[in-house]
C-alpha cells in the first residue's frame, strides 16, 4: 500500500503540483489571518499597529532562520543562481507586492481582499497584450470581461460610500506584482532548486524592507514576537511549497487550486474575526473564479502566440 502510494506520487507530477499549491496557499491564508490579528489587536488595546513593511521584514527574517540548516548543509556553493538578474526582479516585485498586500489587510475583510487579488492573472493578460503584443482572442477577452464584472461586485461593498475607495486597488496592485513574480518562479524552477529560490527571496527581501523599518518602524511588543516568528515559519513553508508546485506542473493547470486561499481566508475571517462575507462578495468571487478557470482552460488549449512589434 505504501509502495503504491510512493509510486503514484513519483509518477504523478500534476498531483504533486496540486498538493504543493494547496499546501502553500493554506500557509499563506494563515499568514493573512495573523497580519489582520496583529493590526486589530494592537488597535483594540491602544497600541500602534506594526507597519506593513515591518511585518514583512520580520516575516522574511524569521523565515530565513528556518532555512539556515539547508544553507549550512549545502555550503556557499548552493547559493549560486544561474539567473541573478531574474532573481533580483522577482525579489523587487515580491517586496512591493507584500507591502501593498499587508497594508490592504488592515482595511479590508480577508475574503474581500483575497478575492480582489484573483484579478491578478487577468490584469497580467491585459498587460501582455499592451506591452508584448500577445494575442488574446474572443474567448479570453470574454473571460477577462466576466472576471472584472466579478471584481466590481466584490469591491461594491469593500468600503462604505464616501470612503477612500482607492484602497480597494491595493490587493489588485499586489496581485499584479505577485503574478509577475510567479511567472519568474516558473522560469527559475528550470535551473534553480526550490530551496534556492526561497532562500534568495527571504535573504534579500529582509535587507530591502529593513530600510523603512529602521526609519519609520516601531519596536514590537512582547506579545507580537511569537506571531512574527510563526509567520516566518509559515512563509518559508509557503514559498517552498509554491516553488515545488511550479517545478512539478504548469502554471495554467495550477491556477484553480489557488482558490483554496479564498475559502481558507473566509473561514479564518469568520472564525477569528466574525467576518461574514456579503452576498456581493460571494457572488463576485464565484464569478471571478469561474472566469479564471475558463481563462486558464483556454490558455492550456490554445497557447499564446507572441506577435512581433510592427
């Protein structure tokens, strides 16, 4: 029985990819809940919430601690990447994305924020059409249009009338950054190991985020340290699982499994913060999920063709 299970695991890359993708997004959902808890609890007891960049700094710093055994075991040679420029671009996009994302979690319900991030792949497709002259086609265009209708329904109740609704763009902008980083992971995974990809992210994001932390950060309270340490462990696990997922299966195949984050975040929001997603949020989320599944299906069936600039 055990031998059969190992054989199935070794011969089923798509199953491995789905397993690692779901595991990764469960870890990310837990991180989202912790970020919201740190913000709400600090405000409730009259303390200044930790800035988003400071939370991200400690998350990456502690996440790196969990990877030190791998670094020591493999030596300095294990830190050499074949694509340092691509690693740099990915780290920059990830740093910007995580700051935007953590900022949005202080203002938006978990389920709403996560659902708005699903617009990322659709925005990426539009950007590819505008800047890379890629073809989209009628089916993809329809899926994108339906997806943005779903996004409109989600953001309809994100803020009360008259509020600074531009804050609703934060998850969308974060999603755009993460989408670019995801495509880079797919390319990096061909030559660099998952451990190396994660190590580079955590190793170099921490110094980048240290600068604003030193200039404008606040020293964490004693009750916040265990949560920051837990975030580090979850972040290391999430990025490692994500790298393994993209090394096992195609991006288009794995997209639907990312919806695990919405259901897990909605459950965390309800259980921990008594957040009940509105009818509009649920309806818009399911419409957006259906649009992304359709879009990824068309992508897999009819791969994009790059057109040369005229």
